[in-house]
């Protein structure tokens, strides 16, 4: 079962960016967009008839700390893609090793017309029927976020499709502060991601996703991490990510008391 309610063209980009790891295209940076901590910028793929996306981190955020933001975002997308979970496509980008010592990533928009959950809710867009319909992906994603130790989630990190009809299409963004940012040793003692979305959680969905993650082939998980170039992810955090992903993936039922 897929928890992605993405369009066919967006699913094509998911497949393409999962396969390619790093972008080979030329991108034009149009400057800051939004006001988040990562200081993202709006970028345009040159020669692609107005294909716009979001590049993260921005120059200041990219140079001031040692968070492997781009790698964490890319790994989160790649793992979610294997599980058919709703994280928008992410690809790595290395435009300037001086300004961005751990690289950048580019994230495609999930929907043609979108808004954050909080903003859409404040405008009265999210009816009870739509909120209830988001239960399955919300439930599946809390299990996933527990696996990657993304425990500081907020509902504003969720995008909604403003063209949703009977079922609400949603996408989850901002995974920079997971994985290597949290795991400083093997078998790190990090608990479950708290419930943070104002939508119903479905225990059967959570159990199914916990079992789906547990059933992922260890070698496939290792491959996702191993193929990240070293400029984005040095050896030590790479080792810790692999170790913790493998040790946690069979324990998700326990961590979530399922």
C-alpha cells in the first residue's frame, strides 16, 4: 500500500531523483523563500520550462554549523521512497564547497498548489472529513519518524494539497535534524517520535508500517547510505547512521508500544 497521494509527474520525479542521488542539471538561484531556520532559496532548473524547487540550506545556515543537512534530507527521502511514504523528492547539489562545506539539497514541491497544515487549518480549509482522511499517512509517518529519530516534528512541517477532494493529500518536509544530527553513537537511546499531528492515529496502520520497515533488506538500507558522496556525509556519521537504522528497524513496535 502506498501512502503517497502524489500526481503521476511527481511520482516520476521521485523515481528519477531516487535513482540519481546528485543533480547533473544547472540551477539558477532566485534568492530566499520563506522564513525557516534553514534559510531556503528558490531555484530554477535551467532549460526545463520553469521547473522551480527549494534549495536548502541557505548560505548562512550552510556555513555556520556542522549539521549534515543535505545528506539527512536526501536519506530521509530515499528511505521514504522505498516505503512509499509521502516525502517530496530530494536530490543532492554541490554548487560551492566553500560556501556550502557539507553541500546542499534540492527539494521538489509535492503539489502544484500547497500550504502548510497550520496555515490551511487557520484558513478553514481543513474540514473534519479531510483531517480524518489524513489518518493513514499521519500514522505511517510517525513510525517512520521514530525510525530515523526525527523527534522534534511540528504540524507546520506538513504540507497539504489545496486541490485535495475527498481525501487530503499531504507531504512531510524538513528532515535535516534527524539521523546524524541525533545519533552520536551506536545504539543511541532515542525514544519514539511523539504524536504531533492533529489527525487520528490508526494502530493497524502503525503496526503495518513498523513491520514494513522491519522487513526492509539490510543491504538495501546500507546502499542508500553508502552511495551518499563523502562531501555530504563523512565516514563517522555514515557509520552511525547505518548502525542505528539497522538496530532500530526491528524494534519499532516496542518503541511505539504497538
